[in-house]
C-alpha cells in the first residue's frame, strides 16, 4: 500500500474535507488556509492517494514549536498512522534551524494522544488547568488593586527573576505555555502586557489580551497562594471589566492554575476547570528525518 508524507498547502483542502474524523465543526477544516501559511506548518500522511492522517506545528517567538492538530481518518485507524506522522513532524520541527524547543500540549484525559507523545520520548514539563471564568466578584474582598508597572526595565527584571533564570514554564498564550526563553519576551510584548505588583513588591501579576474563538483576558500569576494576596482578584477584575465593556462578543478570564492552586479555591469559585493540560516537550536536537 503506497504511503506518502508531505507538507500540505492550500490546494490540499479537498483532501482534508474528504477525511472522516468524527469531529463535528472541526476548526482544522474551518481555518485550514491559516494552518498552512505563515508560522504554521501542516503535514499529511496519504494512503493510496487518500489523506489518512494530519499533524502540524506552529512557531512561537521564532524558537518554540508546538505540535498539534493531530487527526486521523476513522477508516484508517489502528494502523499506527498518527504516531508515524507525529514522529515525522517532530523531527521536521527539530530540524528547523531556528527551533530550540519542541512540544505538545494535550489534556490529561486524552489518553491516546498522551500515549503517542510518551512513545516519542517527550518529557512532561507542566500540568495545569486552563481555568476560565466570567465573574470574579465572589473572590474579591474590597482590597485596593495592585500598583501598575510602566517601566520597561522593571518589567524585564521581573521576567529575568521569575522565568529566564529558572527556565520556568510561561503561559505565552491561552493553550500555549512554553519554557521561558528570551525571544518570548520582546520589548514589544513587555510594553503591551499589563504588569502589576503588590504593595511590598513580592508578587507579580501579568495580564494580556488573547483571542481563541472568544476574547480572553489571560491573567498570569505564578504562585499558588491565590487567596492570600489582598488585591489580586480586584486587579484582575478591573482589567477584565475594561476588556468586556469594549468587546462585542463573550469575554472570559483565563488562568493557568496548578492542581494545588485549583484545590485552594473556595467551593463557590467561579472557574470552569476542564481536564488539566499536560505540556510535553524536548529541546530541539537536530536529527535526520525518519
């Protein structure tokens, strides 16, 4: 049986459309043109001229590649095709001269995807809830909001201390966390993101806007003491209300929360906590394609 793996382009849309994946309203079909242009790469495994599996990656900050969009035709399942293609895509990303780290983010309850990633030798970097909410008032207690940081050098000092020196995972976008490297923290990004510190300058909050089907205010707080810092929730709520007041569509707060942080929330907390996301990855070592 003839088997071919190659990078997909706009002209391959009919092949994708003909796949039977069992996924209704699949965003991969909906935004296919975006997934084969710019910083996105999409690859297909063809059997006898029919597209049987797809997988791709997106570049972030020029040096981080996130693998995803793994789909298989139900008529070809059980043939290990997704693993073969993901292995190929992993090596393609590793062999990109600019890429320094390759990973994949999948939910804890997605056992088939986890098996594929573990079979490929990827390591677990973090496990966090992608927690979302629309009203944080039950967590507020009337404390004054935190102080806004405007000085770029002060922002850089915080990022150096919290992330670059430690190599900690940074929630770069909703659904896309990465081990910290300098190219993620451009001056342009740091100027655009909101930075806030508490009164004694021992805690930092970062807020930034994102769009993933809905509008999100991404709130980044890299500690688990969510209920012990007066003014934290008031600060997040103030930025969220500004965004929601100017948005025409639904808005949400997004926070990457560790299991320990999520467990500390009160019973009446406003967050939706779907299955946690596990970040798998590996440094990019250049290898020959397999």
